[in-house]
């Protein structure tokens, strides 16, 4: 029973990361972050799918999700993991949002360098990169992340990512199912 409680709290903890990663697909569009510029190798730096509107909305939704989680269940997490020095701060969502979107930009940069087209598959990185970068971005200011969260997220985040992308594709929110 405790395992599933830990999994549920880990998924809530990472809520800002999940939302920050998903929102640019829905509320993105507009001017590309790379301003249509090419890298010195002649390829686009990031591509058309990485837009300023998506970046800003992803970070803001990460922050708002973090505040909602802090307000509704943050104290439950704090009490359960206080022996580890854990606290769920209200501001963690904005840090997760920045990290998640920064990781996504790095993924796009790498994809362009290895000739994967914008929107193309990049196995493993597509399913875990946003989560790892979201958490690592917060690491310098927030080191008290319970090990149970790391394990739960490494196991369940890829599954949630795949299922949510299939759903977004089914409702025409994404052009590709990955």
C-alpha cells in the first residue's frame, strides 16, 4: 500500500513538470524561439515547433500547477516525508517549468544535429528527458527530493508520456502520436 501512496505523491509532486511539458503542444504556436536562425552546421537551431508562446505558457502552467498542488496536497507530502527534510514549496512549479522546457529545447537542439526532423521520434529522451531536466533544474535550490519519487517517476513517467501523447494525437491536439 505504501508503494502506491509514494507513486501517487510522486506523480502529484511532478504535476508541474507534466503540465509544463504538455501545454506547449496545446497553447503553443507563434514565433519560434530560435527566430528562424540556423546553427553553424547550416541546420535550424531548434525548429518551428519550439515557440516563445509555448515556452512562456509551459513555464506559467508549471508555476500555477505547483501552486495548486502546494495549496491542496503540499502539506500531506511535507508530513509524509518530513523525516527526509522534504518540503513542497509553492515556487517549485516555476523552477520545474523552466527545467522542463529547457530540457525540451536541448532535446530539439540535439535532434536537429543528428538529423531528426522537427516532431520526429527521439526514443528515451522524448519519454524521460523533460522529467529528468525538470527535476535536475530544481536540484541546486531544492535537494530534498525523496528517492521514492525518483524511482516512481523513472518508472511511470514514460508510460504517462506515451499515453498522454496518444490521447493528444487522438483528439488532434498533436500531429504525431509521440
